[in-house]
C-alpha cells in the first residue's frame, strides 16, 4: 500500500510521539487531489508537468463568469487526468489500494462567492476505484 506524508494547513503533521503522520487510502486520494490542483503548473522544476493552471485562468482577467468557470473546470480536469495517469503508473510497480486511485472524475464546478466576488469557490467530485466518492470544496482568490 502506498502512503504520503500528511499535510495540514501547508505543514507536515507531527504526532504526539514526534513522528511524522502519514495518510493512505481515501485520505491520501483527497490530499493528492488538493496538492495537484493547488500547486501552480510548472512551479516544480523537476516535474514541470505537475500542478494546475487554475491561477492562469483567473489572474488579471476580466471575463464573464461562465468563461472563467469553463477555464477553471478545464484546468482542474486536466490536472486530475494527469493525477490519474500518475496513479496508474505507480500501481504498475507498487501496491496501491483501490481507494487511492481515481476511477471517474464526476464533477468540477466553480462559481463566484456571492458575498465577495474576488473569491471563486471550486467543487470537485471524483469516484475512486473502491467506489468511494471524494468531494472537495476550496476557494481561490482572483
């Protein structure tokens, strides 16, 4: 089974016994989804294909909400497809649980926050190969 270091609010989580906490199964999938979406595409010089161009979709642009929503949906979906390809490649060489692999990208939606139009709420829903649904909502600021 694969695992990853647990990240909470951008930092590694340290357990009471002073060891670093890890995640696997559905929590790992949830963390993998957030990581690939929130890391700017190209920011890792060793893996320039990793990340999401979501910031390019909204930064400095004054576009209608439906165009921004389409751009964000496309950026997020492309990143999730790359994550799925990575998971399949990892599973070829390592034991990976079915709860850690994306089977279907069910839904990607975004919309402006009615109380603060600078904020865009993004909703992502995927189904793992274990058939567990992982839903995540986060906010980005334009």
